[in-house]
């Protein structure tokens, strides 16, 4: 096939992507880069370890996967490579492609629990896929494929049967959560955006079965005055209704606040639990948005929600309204700890991917694209 000449190029229709971005978009991109630089400077060490500042400085597979996603989204190959190298060196399990869930610096045995955390493995795999899309390194996709294979093999469980086939549960780890009379799951571990990305990269009906199982669970497992999901959930094996799992407090709090984030990021915008979360956070009775609510007593935290929870709340209410102002979301400098900052950045990513910002300038750009 011959190469196109100047005449071919001249006759081609103009490419809209060649237009300079509007001033507002440039400013947002600059703020996003500044947010990543702030996060990286505060919580990513030089060797690539991501520290959980609110939890005695430990590191988790969840934090390492989060760091990979952030670095890939912000074109930061140097940070990506350091985070990946530390993760593989410190957390990779010898018997499979999954990762130990926690690293405690200074301990005689820094990795004292070999169990994995499936949300951390999903985040690492998703980050590797984003890295592959960004830089084209086939090793990144190969590593993601190995994680995907072992997640499906070790951390999923068929359950029930529908017209679309058997649903699947996502176990929080490879062992310790399946008991004789019940199963324990964490609803916030269903990262619907990651499951969608893995299905595109490594097609398998199990990914759709996992999504169906998670959505079905979130429709059934809602508690308290507002009908919210708990941090941890007990599923009786005799078919009785699910209940909040012990020994964790029966709360919608630090874990469960990620449920609406991941539903929105995964484009599941019509789920009833999203409306429930928006109603809770938007309840006019609050003088300050509470950090959590007890799902048995409806008592709320005596302290305010962090910047991260506020970001997820603003995202959720905008998703329910169909649009919003991105300026309402906190930025990373507003966060006082790693986990809050992580939620802030993720809320901004989900906001952008769902196109929720309908201020005057984005609305004009939308009209220009349709013209």
C-alpha cells in the first residue's frame, strides 16, 4: 500500500483532536497533574512503596495498585516502574500471580500474612493494563493476564443460577472467607471498572458473572434507614438473607463508601444503591456530612467525613442529577491522609470518564462536537 501524499492529506477532513484544548480544560489538566504530584510527594517513597499514612505507615497491595493507576493516567513512567518493581519484590506470592495484602515496615517479618486481597489484585491488574495502553509494553499486559487468571481461579465462587448463567462471588482473599455455614464478602471489592477492563483484555464469561453477582448483591444487601451497603457482609449458605458481618462494626463507612465510586466508574448509574447513597449524603438534616452511619441503630459518626468521602459524595450526587460542577470536588491538598487523597483522585477520574461536568464551557464544547 502506498503512503498518502500531500494531496491526500489536504483532502482529508480536519481532525477535531488537533484543536487546542479550551482554557478550562487546560486548567483542569494542570490541576490534575498538580494533584498527582502532591499525592506522589506525600505518599510514594523513592523506592516505589506507597504508604498508608493513616495506618501506621504500612503498605497494601491496594495502595500499590492505586499508585500504578495514578502513574499511568498521568504519564509518569518513572514512578510506574518504581511502584511495580517494589510491589513485585515485596508482595508477590511465590505460589501464584497474586500479591500479599500488607507490608509492615520495621517488622521482623514485614509480610506476616501471606493472604492476598482481591481488590488490591484487581487494582494492580487494572494499573498494568493502563500502563500497557499508555506505553505498549507487552510485559505489563502479560502480568495483568496472570493476575486475572489466578483471581478467577482462587478468588471467585459460583453462586445461584440465572437466565444468563451462574453468578459469581468475589472472595476478599484466597482463603479465610468461606465457612461451613456462611461466606464473607466485602461489597466495595467489586471494582466494576476493573472488571470491565479485564473482560476487554482477557475475554471470559466469568467477568460478566462477577459483575452480575456484585450488582445482585448490592440490590439485596441494604440496611438501615437509608438502605445502605455495609463494609462487610455475611452470606448464609442456607439461603437466608445477608446481614452485616461480624466482627466488623455494622457500618456504611471506610470500605463501603467505595461502592458508589466503583459503580459510577464502571458505568452502572441506575443502581438503586446509588440513589440511597446520594440521599444519605444529601440529607438536609446534616450540619456536617458524617464519616459513617451505623446500619443497625442509624447513629452517625461524631466527626465529619474526610475530603475523600466528600469527593465520593459529590460524585454520587452529580451522577444522580446527571451533571454537576467539578469545582465542588475537593482536591488532593485538602486531604490529610493517604486514603482520603486516593478517594479524591479516583472521584475525579470517575467524574471525567462519566462526563458529569456540565459547566458553560463543557456544554459549549459538547455543542461544538455535535455541530
